[in-house]
C-alpha cells in the first residue's frame, strides 16, 4: 500500500490525477507483458531480416532460412547487389523518383496551399472545394490507367511521379499551417513592398520549416514505397523501382542469377533476398527519427483543421 | 493600386479586377489544381467507358455506346463477380471486427501507462510498420511464417509439426487481417491518444471521489470521451468498406488462387488492365465508387441523428 502511494508521489509532476488509484501489481505486470509482446512482434522481423542479410553462408543453411543472431558479419550479399545489375538500377530509379518527386510535390503543394491560405483570394473557395471534394472519392483504377495512358506517361518513369504528385490531404495540412501564421508578418511584408512571391519565399517558407519537413517526409515515404503505380504503368522492367524488384525476387522467389546481378560471385539466395529487403527498409529507418519528432503534430493539424 | 485592403468590402471590386489583383496567387494555385483535376476529375469523366464497348484502338470517343450491357455482370450475378463481392464482404467484416477496435485497445493501454518514457519508446516502435510498404510487410510475413520462415524453422528444430500459414487458402483471410493489424494498429492509435489527452482530468477526479473503480472510470469517463472520434473513424471506415487492400492482396494472389483472394479491386485490375474487358471492369469500379460515397453519406446522416458531428456538419 505504501509502495503505491510513494510511487504516485514521485510520478506526480506528470499528467496524473490525484486520487486515482494505481492499478494493482498483477494488472501492471500484465500490461507490461502485453506491451512487450506487441513490440517484440514488430521488431523481431526486422532483426531477423537484417541479421540474415549479413550472416555467413553456413549459418543460414543450418538454420533453414532465417537467422536472428549472425555468428559473423559479411557484406558479400550487398557487394553483389551493388555490382551494377537489376537491383542497382532499381535503386537508382527509386532514388530518382523519391528525390525528384518529393521536390516537385512539395513545391506544387506549397504554392497551392499558400494561395488557398490567403484571405480573400478570389478563387479560394472554389479551388478549396475542388481539393476537398477529390478526397471523397477515388476515380477508379481503369479510368486512371486510361488517363495516364492518354497523357502518354505509360512506360515512363514520370508515371511514378506525376499522377500522385499532389495529395489533397497534405495540401489541407499545409494550408492549415499557413493560415495559423500571424497575419501581421505577411501584412508588414506587403507594406514593405514585397509581392506574393517574395512574401512566400522569404517570409512564409522560412517560418514553415517544421511542417515542410514533415510533409516532405510523408511524400518521400509515399514515393519510396509506391508499388501500385509501378505495377500498373510500367511494363518495361528496366524502369522498375525497388518495390517491384522486391516483389519479383523476394515475394515471388524468382531466381536472381549472375545475369541479373551482373557479377559472377553469388552469395546464397536467402542472404541476397534479405539484403534487397534491407536496402528498401533502411532509408525509411534513417528518416524515421525525424519523421517521428513531428508527425503526430502534422497528422493532428490536418485532422483538427480539416 | 490594386490593394487587398481587408477593410474594403469585396463586392466593390469587379470579378475581373479581383482576378487581376490575385493573378500571382492564381498562378501559384494553377499547377496543383491542374494536377488534381487531371488525375481526379478527368478520370472521373473517363468512367463513361462503363457505358461503352471500349476498344483501345478506337479510343474513348470512338468506341460505341453499349448502354447498361457492361453492368450485366453485376445485375445478373456473374459468378466471378459474386466471388469477388463475397471475399470483399468477408474481409471488410473481419476488418471492422478485428482491425478497427485494435488501436482503441492499444491506445487505452498506452494511455494507462504511468511512465512517459516507456510510453514514448513503445510508441516509436509501434508506429514504425506503418511506414513500410506492403511489399515489405508481405515479405516480412513470409520470412516469419512461411514454409522456411522463422516459426517453422523453430518448430522443425524442436521436432514439432510445421504450420502451413503462407499460401494456405483457408487461412488467407485471417492472414490478410493480421497483416493489417501488424502494419497499422500502432499508427492508428495517434488519433485516439490525442482524443484521450483531451478528456478533462477533473472528470476522473470527480469519478474517483464518487468511488468509481478504474474499470468504471474507463466505462463512464474514458469511453464516452472517445465516442466522437470512434464514430468519425467508423464512418470513414464504412465509406471504404469495399476497399480492402489492393496492393496487399495482389502481392499474394498467386500463392493462394483467386477463389479466396479475388476482391472487387483485383477483379477490376485483372479483368480490365490484364484481361482487356475494359468496359466491364470500369462498370464494376464505378458502382463500387458510387456505393462507397453513398455509404459515407448515409453513415454521416445516421451519426447526425444520434447527435454526433460526423465528418462534416451540414
């Protein structure tokens, strides 16, 4: 009994309501256990994949496929992937689409959101309706495919960028953020003779670094992960991004030989497959800490102001 | 000078002058609006091919009208269509029953933690799978539960019977559901946690002064505080109830066969883009889209009747 009271006192500065009894010890242990299981279920697959990609040949064969703790580390699988074959090319495609796509998306979305955030903008209501209404329905796979075909983007790398360049949701989030900027700042810029373009680039954008990085990362993750648009619009396997390579050689288990990899030294298939997986996971793991710092805020702004 | 003085009533300027005044902003809005129109609204018009006997070499305008003929698969109950509909309905009910409540429970668990640090660490771990593509999620599940995956290797090394999970058509719907739970439960807690932090702490104090146990507080304070967001998200879920995960399913369709894995979206893709039955596929897609919009509007109406805010208020 005293134990619970003491621990509550210690925890008092946090958001804890006085008078609410602490849960009993069995309950707390149970919760801890559930949480631990949840977290383990999320983490173990990643650990297994990363370990297997660097594990020695012999250990993989002994374990029958997946290794949780490698006995030694070798990067042979990665060397063969970066030797200039299918995977290297797919990696470049993915990087191009992600970098160029994100820059274009951010530029176009910010310009649109800024215009929509200006009070009294003549077409503001109309365009906002166009943006919002587009969230209510999806146009359907077939008409979308025919449109992309009609614009001549089929079997072009731009098919991975242009159709998904503007996300209505992100525009709404950006607009909400721009609207929250103090009006006096933009007003004073105008009095000093700055036009809309100057106000936007020198006043509004520097003040919006936080939201820009969140939305930019959202876009980047979406481009990096895009699988459907590549499947739908690209027949030419030379243009495949990493996700399609992943599907073909990991999920569907197609053989990756020296012809595909462009190298003679072939590590075991399992470690190659895991290495491809790791290559597609790692960029997200790298941006994840940044993403995490802001994303709750970003998501909530959109949800509240939407 | 054309100034945007806020004091001056808008009506005094003619439309033309206002357009001229806002020309830079119009230019700003142009590319984004054009893209949304081109890839959301123009394809919407493209749905007319549902009423046409579409031939790719003739184009949309060149193809002949065929009335409601393409819709006959729906109205006459073509077996392949019914199969897709059935799987879709099964999956959407599984998702409503198991996927929808999962983040609520997890959010309650996270919210009841006393240590902020543990909570934060757990959150960073649990949010992570949301950012993985479906290709990665499916591959990870294969590595864990597949024939030579971690689970079966463990069972084999302990001389136990192996479990056939991946590629087992009987378990396919369960597998799909658990993949969604693995990927998105953590992330979906964000909105619930935000709603939980909005609940007035005085309510808890008052409840405990009145002698309410933690269970009763959960029932009488916490859950009512979540009601709005739960209804809102459920409405959105309803609107999406005919969309059960295209990427996820198409990735695994080969392994289990179409009998259990064909859903409306894959039906449209397989028959239209792969099979060349453009008109029929578009007809099914169109009906699916319309039913979706009707579902959202109806659910929203129902929410209003029960005195909730819903997605939009008027």
